[in-house]
C-alpha cells in the first residue's frame, strides 16, 4: 500500500479468529482505515445493517 492511505474509509472485518482481526485492524489502522471487526456472520450482518461500510472482508477457515 505504498503511497496509499485509507483516508478514513470504513472497513468491516468478519472473522472468528480474534487474533487475526486484531492484527489486520492494527495493519489497516496504520494506513488510515477505520476498521470494525466482528467474529460471527450474524454479527457481521447486524453491523452492516447499522452502518454503511466502504469495504467488507470475510475470512473463513478452509474445509479440509
């Protein structure tokens, strides 16, 4: 992301791994993104209904 700043863009991060959410939030915060993270799909839907986001990232564990 060299030279690019999020300029306060709102990002919704959905992942059940709270450590990963914390890592991504810290990284995106450095680049001026405003990050909200939740840990279930249901919570993600509720968050998206309450607020408008510029971007939504959903991560899921691969099935093996």
